[in-house]
């Protein structure tokens, strides 16, 4: 197996990260209501399945009781530093808002710093990777971070399972995934859009599906290329998201995405695979984890700026939506849609650009730092070559659930 086989999956992850960023964007742009964006929460299940697939590829045969702790240190170092850095950005904004004049009562976007979703108790949950266990009723601070928290603890579970059961680890993970899927069916609220309440369970379901998918893939490693199959797979997956997003069929998302991942891990040179190897898509894939985590911070800043513009001018740009906590950016006037689309395009550009900065300045240096720490935790040389060797074997598909 070679890491370059998975470059197309990296591009998928980047595109889905951008779709999630658009899903959360409170702007009335042209395709805001498209089912492919309205149900983009299903793409998070693609991230979970891909993480299980890649972790199995890189580490399932390398994890032992001796290498388990270095593996966990590496995963912590891959996920937590950027997560904590984005949270710090939110904290700084809240601190600055304490110094700003209070907005008029009832104004759209009016809030009291460090309250509600930005309370200090929710801050502690996020920093400790505990916001995917149903400990609170709302998502605090950085909206997507629940999935990062869930994935970290599922990686710990993955390490424990494979250290204890070795070759039978995939069977145990498959069993845990099946149980998790049944829990989702029994307790989710009719759709797969469950996060802080069943976030950990949802991640176990998807991650385990990825582990099983890799086990199937490993039995047949011969690559083939079939453009028709690739096109059919993409169309089928998008139609699934379109149709299954708002109903119980969404519970099958990890299974559907497992098929997608298997097809594009095996079919390496069809027309879709060739398109997805374009450099700009590979760049987005490389930045996917940063895109996934930083976009909520960008949205928060946009809302603050637009609120300030509206308050100081006669331009109408912010409006409250009944039943929705976050106000919507919706320009008034004959060119409103053009303005909204321009704001959306700028938002995507800014998120991808800033993701490049955080990837280079935060992700890479901190990952290398924690890798060095992991190398000192325990000797990593065993019969498999150790965790360091395993990680070196899979350089292409990187990141966490979105960066996954």
C-alpha cells in the first residue's frame, strides 16, 4: 500500500470541509437552500469514516501496549493545538467585546460577552475535549469542535482495542460500531444531525465503519481505474445526501461513505480521481482541518463587523430569524443577492487563505513538536517498526475529522 493512493480522498475531505463551512454561514446567498449544503452535516460522517480508514491503514498493525501511549500523544498533538488556538481567538474577541459599548437591547446580534454559548463552563469542556458527551444542552464556542473532541476519544478507544486484541481489533471495532449505530437509530431525533448529545457515539459508528472498510480494502489491494464507476459513485453519494439528509435514512451515512472511500481507494486513475488530483484541490485538502475549525471564528468576526456597519450607517445588513439564535447577513436593496454572493465568495476565500496560515504556522509546527515528545515517551521499536514508522508510511491523508 502506498500513501499516494489516497490523494483523491484528501481532496474529497477538503471539498466537504468547505461545504460544512458554507452550511454554517449565516448569509442569504444564492444556493443557501440547496440540499447538498442544507444537509452538509452528513459530510462529518465522511470525515469519521475516513479517519477510521486512515488510522487503520497507518497504525492498526503498529499499536501495541508499548506504542499505545506515543500514538495517543501524536493524536493529541495533531488535534488539540489548532483547536485550542481557535478557542483562544474566540476568547480574545469576547474580551474585546467587554470593552466595547453595549448594543441597544433587542438588537440583532446583541449579546453579553462570556455568556450563553461563550460561557466559561463550556470553555472548560471544549479545552478538555469533553463537548461530545452530552454534558451541556448547547454547542459552545467553536461549533464544529464537538467532532474533534469525539474523534480524539475514539482514537484512544481505537488504540486500546488494537493494543488489547491486535489482529482481532477490527472485529471488536466493527462490533462497537454496530452497537453505536443501533444507539443512533434508537436515540437520535430522526436525522443524523446529532452532535453534543450523541457525538461520541456517532463518531464510534463512523470511525468503526472506516476500520472495517480498510480491512476489506487490505484483502484486495490491486488498483483499477473505472471512470464510469467513479462518476456513478459520486452521483449516488450526492443524491443520497440530497434525499436522506432530513430523515432516518441519514443514519446510513457512514455505510454509504464507506463505499465511497473504498471505491476511491481502489480506483486510482478514473476521470474523477484525475480531476481530484488537481493542485488547488490538493491544497484545499491539505488545509481541510484548519478550514473545518477556523470557519466559525471567521463567521463570528463577520457578524460583529456587519453589526457594527449597520449600527453606524443606514445600511441594512443584519436580520434576526425567528427560532434561530444566530442572525443572518442579508443585504437590502435591488442588488442584495449580488452583495450576499460577494460576501459569501469573500468568506470562502478568507477561510481558505487563513487555513493556509494556520496550517503552516500552527498545525505543522505543533504536530512536529508533539511527534518529538511521543518519540521520547517510550521506545517505539517493536516487530512492526513502531508508531513513528507507521505514521511515515501514510503521509498523504492527514488531519482530524474534518481536516478533516
